């Protein structure tokens, strides 16, 4: 299993870390790959282990940004021969995220970081580009800007059962309004 030292944290016990780094070869290709198209992106934030008394999942504290890429139809490079080097164009990465200096495998590029085993996460916002790199090491085009953002998780205090204070307050308000109408 791969221990991701580039992330600033080793995820040795997490199954999410397999096959993340792109494998270069000794291919004699001299043509740079064309930029890939960004189809979609998702973000999953790290969480505190469940309070059920069971052993914590080794992946719970990991934040994941996953970008689905598509190769241009007229490009001779394929998903198997192109990886993507992540580059921050604007903003700051979240605490604990260090981008690798080698390409990541595609077409679903995953960037992992230690997001903390807590239920309160800071908001994040930055602009990411993915630069195409083929197995021969040819550096190609860059994706369009990918605006990565997340408002954070659990900005209000959490209470038992994971219910936020905001939902609790809304319930009390609705109950009070309903009583007043009678």
C-alpha cells in the first residue's frame, strides 16, 4: 500500500491511497498531451470518528478532492497514458494539504489531505489547474480553472446525535409559531 508523504500525512492504513500516483515509463513519445476537459469535481471533508464505540475508520480524517477528467477525442494519448499534475493558481490550500510534485493518475484525479478528525472544518476556496503529463514525461496543456470551495462543516456547535444548533433553533421557532397560531 502507498504511504502518501506528499500530503503531509501518511495514510498507510487507508485503502483510498492505492494507485494515486501516475506511473511514468520509458516511452519514446515526444508529443505533449493535450489538456483534458474537466467534467465535474467533488469534495469530501474529514470527520471525527463515530461515537459508537467501534474502531475508527482509518480514512475518516482524510479530505478528498476528486476531479473527473476526460481526454480530448482527437488526442492520441489516453486515460492510461496521461496523468495530471495539480497546480494552485489562486488562493491557499487547506491546512494539511501539500500538493505532489509528480502527476496523479486519471481520469478521476484524487487529491487527499489530512483534514483532521474533527466535525468542525474551516471553509476553503482556491483555484486549481491540472496539467496533463504523459508516461514519457511530456508536459502538455492545462485544464480550465477549477474553483474549489467548501463552506466548511459544522460551523455551528454540534450537539449529541450530530444535529446542529441551527436546526434545533429552527425547530423551536416553528414550534413557537405553530403554538401562537392556535
